[in-house]
C-alpha cells in the first residue's frame, strides 16, 4: 500500500497547523487555566522524552534484546520514582535561582563560566545526532509510504515548519524566563497523540494480526525461539547500563531538564509526575510486543523499527497506517522543538554571552530574543545537515544511541551537586573531560567514522561506558579532594546541598535603596532594562520601592541575581551583580542570616517528625517566650543590624517586628536610635531610669545588655548583642502620685493641727466681739463688733473644714454607722438644708429618684456629700436655672447624679478637681476642700465618683457629678 | 534531607518486589506480560507513596 505524497504532506502540514492552533489558543487564554496548569498536562508534556527512540526503535530493540527494550522506560521511570531524592531538590534550586538548563545549574554550583561552556559543548555532541535521527525518522517514514517522494525535500519542509513553530511559540516575550504554556500544552497534546496512536496500532496488531488476544498468546507459545529470545537474559551489565543511561537522561538531557524544571508550574505537579510519567511509559511499552509479533507474522519486509507505521499498510488499513504515521511525526517534532529551545538558551548563555554581550544602549530583551531565534534555526538546520551528510542511515542511528550514553557523564556531577559539597569546579571539569574524552574517542569516533583510531584491547561498548564513568568519578573526587574550593564555591555548595539551609550573606551593600540599585545597574544594562528588572524583583518580593532595610536590600539583590540568571545565565548574572552591587565588606561573608534560616525552617516545619519536630517545638517555645516577654527584647548582629524585635518593643516604639527586623539600628529613628546607640557603645551593662521624650511625653526606660558569645561551632558563627528595655513610666508616675499624696496628707495633718490650735483663740475673739456688740450702744462700735463676728465665723468655717478633711481620711470604719440609707430621703434633706441659705442664688431642682434606691452606710456622710455637691452646683449655675438630681438603680449599683447648667469643667482641670485646696472660685469664696472631702467620704461609703460635662454643648455644657454605690438588696443582705 | 516515610516504604517494597519477582516474571512458560504487571504494581505503590505530600522547601 502506498500513498500519494500530497496526502502525506497535507496530513503532516494539517497536523502541524493543529499544533499551531493549540499553542495559539493557549497563549491567548482561551483554554481555562485549570486545564493548562493541570498536573496531567505537565506529565504528558514530559512524555516528550518518548521520541522516535521510543516510538520506532522500541520494536527493533524488543526483537534484539527481549525485555531489554524496557530499559529506557525503566531508567527514566526510576528517576521519577526517586524524585524526592533527585528531582525535587533540583526543582527547588532551579525555581529559586531561575536556572533553565543543566549548564546553568552546573555553572551555578561550580561557580565557573567554563563549567557551563564545557557542559554546553558536550551537550551539543550528545544531542545533535538525536536531532538528526528525528528528521531522518520522519523522512524515512514518508518515503516508505510514498516511495516516489524525495526524502530530502520532505526533511527540508519538516524542518522549516518546526523552525517556524519553535520561533513563534518557544521564544515568548524574549526574556527567556517565563513559562511557555502554549508550548507545554502542545507538547502534552503531542504526547497524547503518540500514546493513542501506538495503543491504537497495538490493538490493531492484536485484532487484525491475530484475531484476538488469546490467539496471539497461542501463536506466541508456538514460537519457542521467539519466547526464548524475549526472556533470555541480556549479557551481564547491559540492561543495568541502559537503565543508568536513561536514568541520567531524565536530568542530563536538555529536553527533559527544560520540561521537568523550567516548565514546571507547581511542586505538586512533580509529585504526580513521579508516578504519572512511569505509568505513561508503561502504557507506551504495552503495545510494542504485539506490534512486533504482528509484523513478524505478516512477513513485513520493512525494517522492524517502522512496524508501527507499516503494519497498517501490510494489513491494508489506510487508517491505521496514517495513525501510525501521525504518532511517529508527533514523537519526532515534539523532541526537536524542545531540544532546540533548551539548547538555544544554553548556547546563548554559555557560548555567546561570555564573548559577546549587548551594550547598555541596546534593547537587551530584543537582542536576546533575536539571538535565541537565530540559534533555534541554526540548531534545527544543524540537525538537518547532520542528517544530510552521512551516506547511510545506520550511522545516524548508531551515533544517536551512542550519543545518549554521553549524557551519563553528567551523572556524577549532578549527584555531587546535591550530596557532596566538597566537590569543586576543578574536579568537575577534570572528571567530565576525562569521561567525555573516553566516550568520544572510543565510542563516538569509531561509530561516526567507521574507523578505530584507538583501541582498548577487546573492550566492548558496555565496558568502555563503565570505564569512562569510573574515570570520571575517580578524577572528580581526587581533584576535588586535592584542590581548594573558592569561597564562592563553598557558598554555592551550601546552597545546593540538600542537607544545608540556604544561607544569605549578611554584609551590607554599597547601594542603599532600590533607586540606587537602578542607578548602579544602569551602567551595564541601560536605564530601561535596569528599571524593569529592579521593579520586577520588587514585585516578586512584594516589596516597597522605598524599603531600604539592609535585609530587604539583600533579598532584592538575591532576587535580581536570580532574575538576571534567567535572562543572561548564572555566570554572567553573578559577575554583573558582584561588580555593580557589591557588598561593603567581606568580613561577615559567612555569617548566617538568622531570619532567613528561621523562615526556611518555618516553611519546612510540616515535614519535621520525631526528635526534629520536638526540637523545633522547643525552639518555637523559647522564641515565643522571648516574643511575649513583657520586657522589650531586641538583639543586634555585629553590624548593628536588628535580628530580633519582640512584641513589647513593638508597643514601646511603635515599630512593628516586620519593619524592624533587618533594619540597621540607625534606621529606627530618634529618640530610640540615640538611646540604644549610646547605651550599646557605653561601658555599663545596665542603666536605670533614663528619660526620653516620645511623641511629646516623657518616658522612663531602664536598659540592660548582654553580649552573645561567639559559638565554637564552625556552622554557627552568629554573635552580637541582646538588649532589654524596661519601661518604668507607669511605675514612675505611680511613685510621683504617691509622693504627691503623701505631701498633701502632711499638709492636711499640719492644717488640722493649726486649725485646732487657732480654733480656741478665734472662739475667744468671737465671744468678746459678741459681748461688745450686745453691751455697747455705740453704733460704730457695734458695727465693728458685727464685722469681727462675721470674719471669725468665716475663719471658724475654714478651720472646721480643715478639721473635717483631716478627719475624713482617717475615719474609723468600726465606728462608722452602717444603716440602710434611703437615697431619695437624703436628697430631699440635702435640698432642704441648701434652701435654708437665703444668700445663694435662686435655682430650681429637678429630682428623679427611684424610691427603692437604698445603700448601706452612714446617712450623715451621704448627706454631707450631697450638700457639698448641690452647693457647688448652685454656685456654678446661673440664677433661675435648674439643677437635675437623679437617683437610679443600675444592675447592682445605685447611681446618683447631680448636674447643673453652668460653664462645665474644662478638660485641663478635670483630673485636679478632687485635689485638696484646688478651687475655681474667687479667692476668699472657697476653701478648695469641698470636693476633696466629697471624694474622701464617697470612698468611705465604698462608692466611686466621676465628674464630666453634663451635655455636649460647646458653651455652658454644665457639670455633672456621678456617684456610684453598691446597692442595698434586702433579700441578699438577709441571706 | 527529608524523605517521607511513605517514600521509604515504597523504596523498600520495590526492592523486595524486584528480588522476589525476577524469577517469576521470566519463567519460560509464564505469560509475556508478567514484567509489565510488576511495573504496574510498583507504579501503583508509587502513586500511593507520592499522594498529597508537603513540599520539601529546603
């Protein structure tokens, strides 16, 4: 069965147009995000690994090696099944530091641009034959189905379409950092197509080739030679070597690295891929044997590798032939697209940019975009040349299979990157060079040229692979152990090693604000790019552009380096950041950032179990103690950077923990900086009752400090100072108040003594004056006597007031009367007494008192209180105004209020009205002891007094005095 | 490095399964798909082992 070339061409072009369509509608957002970002899409996109190597070569391998054909699937599946040990740590690194290829990763870890360059060169050697194999497979398939067609023309057309697709949908907006969702969706679609196609051909093979599954099994049992070949063990080591090669291919081949790490959208997707991808490969390997057996039974003459396509033709089914063809084309095109995208970034970052960089005046994004596009085209057409040049098909297939073995040379460096921090760049490069040299000289050259320039005795391919790997590992270890790692390498090793927490340097930066970052980066990147990158990093960190805390700036620097690494590669990004945003000092280069470590542990907490979880709980408990301590606790690093700032410090200073941590001490502002700085640089460890002005108020602070001793452990190099702040303001105010009260009490006692002493002479004077008034007929003398009596009366009242006040504070509660006092009766009596004084203004009384309002106490004291209050109210009220007196029961208390319509109590003096000798009346009119006496009596009665304005009016709001006493409840008191 | 307990169980079980099943799967008169059945069991166990786990962010 043959097909018209135009049919196959239309089918191929139609299929590629569908790919364009899927990528386009995904990029436009027409497919829901939950579909695009679904883990299944990610798993299917990883199916890009199943290239023509899996689609076509598996059938031939199954015939030759029996179950050995499963080795590639098992190898890659093992890498994913062990993802927590290998892939997940690498994913974390690539996401954090924006590493898009293996060359980026190795260059980042071994801190050498040469590491990236060498990796890229070896990768080109590994991958180019694989690219040409894909082109060859498509061209050969078409020529098998349409023998008259020109393979070369077909290959050129195929390459042209693939180039256009890769350039349109693989280069995105040019930065190279973003995920390409359109591309991922397309590759996932391609994986689905090849799986469905192979399964369909497998079903076709069973039911068309044999009639049923049982008949197929019966046929197989009748082929003892075939069964023996399938189950015959492979030569020792062959299977294991192949498994190892494909295991390392999961990380070391550009297409898998790119799809697994760069296009990963969520860590959970990798968890699903850990079993989803092995399942995909299992499904893909199921139909291989039925297809092989159906092909053998049909007596097909085409090479076994092409049975998935030619089987339909042998059984006269156009549909299944075309299905097989589409499946093969999807396998080839997917791999070419992804490999070229990944390799273009590697070549750009590690071959071109180290020698040719855009100037600051150029649009860097555009420059990079076009270079990447040119590289994609160059790589695809390089693959085409590789396909076009050799004279026979076999050499491409052989070189591509040998080429894949080259990826094994990266395995030692990848494992060491995660698990052996002592490895260094010299060791890595020596090992890789040795292993690659053996692989190239003894495996690639003989197969590519057909001539053995050098021989290693009678060693076979398997033994040469093992030898290259041993040499690689041995040299890597020996050189690493014999040479010193640079400081940069050690930091990088700490970052990559799975047993370490990522540490940040804690030294200061020369640039002190995001604006200065832009200014510094403008020199190499130009203003537009520098601004865009800094703003992007600020957005990534959710950071304010005014934030100039040292810790925040260090985070910004790290983020910028990561972002630039995604743009220019880690080596150039690191060099650029080091040159233009340097640290001020290298003194604290290894000093761990406690905050960063804590945040890492917080993120890791849910994974802790057993003793580690207990230790973490203990750590959190101790930290919480410090945070909740009622004393202000603040710890500072050696560079005066704030490391800890507890809740009490927040309350005291008004600066939150989030703001303070990471700040330099000088940034907290005065008066706190001045206070703490002087204390820190002073000699004494304790200072008591320092006064500072905070927001216009005086605060009293005691300070204590302790030096955090430097640890002897090399891993913990943290030191600094811890400062305790004790706010004594409240205590100081209480003490002042107490002293004031003591002074007042002394004055009261003195006044009472004086009153007692002058009482008798005054009484004598008054008696004598009365005698003169009563006995003389001289009017002038009588008048003078009356004035003397008035003055002595007044003096007596003052003296009596002093005596009362002096006695009020020292009432003996045992002697105090405890009777049920009717509040209403008391109010009436007080009004009656006030009314007797005809000299006062005439006012009205508005009395509302509940009849059952009763308290337990001394009725005379309550009467005295009310008389004083009503008297004051009358003095303050304008004539003919109303004084409101209320008595009501509220819950378990009786509330009595006296409100006037006077000028009210100014806010400024409200706190002082109960002080003795304080009065607002004219001199000579008040003693200033009335309210002080009231206060004292109310306390004696177990009550509470409050004073406020009666209304909210601005003018003459009136004053209102509210008394609260415990209510007398007959039933309760009886019980 | 944090390895979830389920992953450890998976690794040990897979290794034991491999040791015990090699001979069974390669018996001359056994069904041809036996190795694929073993692969399926390992994958099913992996799916259980890797169900909802917290991301190791270290």
